[in-house]
C-alpha cells in the first residue's frame, strides 16, 4: 500500500493494515513496533512511486503488429514497432514507434501520431468537423475540412472519443496530454502540453487550451475560447469567456472561484 502525505489518521491506518510493504514519505511516524512486522519504503511521492510499480507489474502487454482484421492504407507510414488492434481502420496516416491503437478505431487520412501514444477502442480521429455556412435562402453549405490531426508523443486517448480534423489548419494535441473516454474535440482545437481532459468533455472549434490545464468531467468549452496555462476548469462548467493563466473556473456560466 501507499500512504499519501495529506492522509488524515495515517499512523492509525498503518497500525491496522495487513500490508507487509508500505510506501510513505518522511511525515509518517515509524516506530519500532511498526517495523517489527512491516517493511517501509520512504520516497518523496508515495502515490507516484506506487503507480510506477503497479504499471511495471500489471500493465497489459501488446505485441507489435497489425491484426489480420484491421485495414491499413498502402499509403500509410506505420512504424514496425506499433500495435494496431482488430477491426481498426487506418487511412493515409503516419504513426511513430511504440504507439498502441486498440480495436474498432477509425483513423481518417491526414492523421499524424507520435511515439508512445495509446488510443483505446472505438476512438475516431480525423473525421470532418461541424462547420456550415448559411445562404440567403436559409440553406446550409458544409465548410470544407482540408486539415488534419496532429497527436504528439506520449498522448492517451480514451475509448469512444472523437477528434475532428481541422478545416484550413490542423487540430493539435501536444505531447503528454491525457484524454479520457467519450470526449469530443472539434476542428482546429489546440491542446497544450501535459493537460488532463476528463470524461465527457466537449471542446468546441478553434478553442486553444494552454499547458498543464485540467478540465473536469462534463465540462463544455465554447468555440474560440482561450484557456491559459495551468488553469483548472471544474466539473460540468460551461466556459464562455477566456480563462487567464492559473485561474480556477466553475459553474454555468463558468466564473473564477
């Protein structure tokens, strides 16, 4: 087990636990009584080290290669150290090494995916965005989407998420960003480095999200909005105005907390 530095009553918890190995930091009071029956490993960040150990022990192993039921365009550029799962479609894409694309995904043309990226089942990347122009008769004409999608290194994309291609430029997901399940990212959106986008988030067209941003479950971000670096968007918030660096916004419409 691991003991978080902020956990209340952690000394009592250690006394009651049956765990034989405990990851903790220096704030835990370790007595001779406790060390008689347990092994304590003192680290700077117990939760982080626990996650690393857990990943090393339990991470699902994927074999390199393309499943026989998958379709890959002859014009695609796929690194040989890549996993493409069953019933996945890959158009004219570029995919770098050690990237995992699970089953039943659909990657349209002009999708560029970097190294060490993981895409879970059912994700759709590179479909046309939702852009239309209205004429005097009130009828709609679809705006062309000639751009692509760029997904940089070490990105995660959750199951059944959709990332649209850009119209006249690319939709971009920067390195290290993690996207949860059922997320919609519209055309021309740019998401910065090391962001966390939680479940069922909706990011509308041409929104720009800075680095290190957290977007809570069910939040909706209006088209063209800019969210600054290290901002925090609360659960189910409706963001209709720009958010400066480092600011937390919550509510409908979202306002600084």
